C-alpha cells in the first residue's frame, strides 16, 4: 500500500517498451484490415483499466491514513501527467482521475489538501523571511516588493490548481475552487491580524510589507480571472 509507484511505473514502462512493436508490427495489420483502432492507445487503455481496478481495491484500505493517501494521490497525478504528455493518452479514455473523483475518495482528498495547505500557511507566516522579498536586491525584478509569504501563498494556490485541473467534471473542479477561496480568506484574516499588531508603526517595514502582499495577491488574482 505504501508503494503505488511500483505498479504505476511498471505500467508506464510496459507502454513505452511495447510502443515500437505495436506501431511497427500490429498497427499495419489493423490498417490493412481497415480497422480504425490505434494499437498503442488500446494497449495503454487496457493497462490503465488494470490500474483502476487496483486503485479501487487499495483506496478503501488507506483512506484514513493521511501519509499513505497523500502519497497515493501524488503518485497518481505524476502517472497521469506522464501518460498524457509522453504517451499521448486520450482524455476521452478512462483515467485515474475518475477514481479520485468518487465521493468518499474525493472528499478525503479535499480534506487532506486543506489540512496540508493550512500547515504550509502556518510555516510560511512564522518564517523569519516571511516579510522579506526574495528579490530585494534586484530592483528590475522586484518592482512590487513582494514579501516571501505572499509569493509562497500564490505558488501554493497555483500548485493546487495544477493538481485538480484534470478532474473530469466541472463540479469537482468548482469544489477545489471553493477550497482555494477559503484559503484566500484565511490568508486575508491572518494578514489582518498581523496588521493590527503593526498599527502604531504604519510606515514601518512590516506594515508596508503587508500592503505590498495585498497588492500583489490582488494583481495576480486579477490576472487569473481569465483562466476558466
């Protein structure tokens, strides 16, 4: 259960190792017979169906172990990325995201994603470098004077989007968007709390850094507004 990468990597190796044989030897036979079937894709589809069976059996056993469940999700997302980008798998075919979209599994994924995002926010705001810009010494890069915590937070949101963008239904994607909105509001509250501590020094370093953080986040969210 703690090594899903073993069978996921094995399947990717099988697909890669058989590609030339299927293209050179099997596909011409299908073409000659007038069949529309793509041998390589059908081979991939059959192997993915085995993975779906394996996942359906494994997931109930690790649903409430955060570490194992997170590791499984991470490995499945890596597998899917390579399946589509390297091996040309079709989005209309069955995929692991259908398994991750099933109710009990999906709700668990959302819960765990939120838990780890909040932990990340705790650590980024308690860091000694939270209010310092990474690029403070490079003026042409750092016009907005973005503090490290704001940049890390937006990267966190971007990573979450990247993880859920291939979910098969819009309703599931919207639930993840709801999580992101919660996180933005949580970050806003945290900034407000820090700002209240700084009101006596409203021209102080940290107060200005908070204003820069808010400006940066608002700008980036406006840029993302066109991303359906």
